């Protein structure tokens, strides 16, 4: 697992917002297509980045309510059964993956998200601003770094 520079939402210098706009639009489209192909519905999409570094949507797919999370900087997706401030319960979800938009995303498994942040298999490319945040917030897993509620 590689933690790329900027994945936490913190940067050494200003970042152009075009990356965020492109991923936000792609994520919105993705959620509606995912719901449509899997006979579900979209309850809402949260595309604000206030106090978090990811977008999320609440969907119902096959009569089950789930959350879809997308990192705002890199095309990483995850699924969750519970999403509360600083508490995410990640799940693996088996769905119809015939969407062309799935090709744009890397879908992270629960096993990948639960890898310990300091594990030797984690390749850390975080910048100095991110490392300061990690030292302050003390995440224990890769999932807590990629999908965080840091200010």
C-alpha cells in the first residue's frame, strides 16, 4: 500500500482545485450509475470537504444502506456500513462492476484499510505537513489516513 503525497488533504504549498472538482463530479456520476445498475437509490451525496478529506454518499443497494467514500485527492473508493465523525466501519461490497467509471477508481478492501499505518508494507510518501497531522491525530490504520476527519 502506498500513501501518496497529499492523500490526507494537507499540503506543503497551495494546490490547484481542479483535481477536487474533477473527482467530485466523477464521484457524483459514479454514485448515480452505481445505484442505477444495482437497482438502488442515492439518498444523498456529501461533496463538501469541511473537516474531512473525502466525499461520501449514502446509497441503498439491494435493500441495504451503505456509504460510498472517495478520497478527494486520489481515486480511492471504500464502502462502509457506518459513517460517523471519526468512526468509519469499512466493509467489502460485492456489486455489479460493469461501470466504465469503476476503471477510474481503486476500490480498497477492508483488509487494505486495516493495515497498520506504521506497518513495513506501507510505503509512506506523506509530506511534512501531513506528518505533523499524523503525529497530532495518531491514526493507527491506512484507512484512518486515507479517509480522515482532520481539521
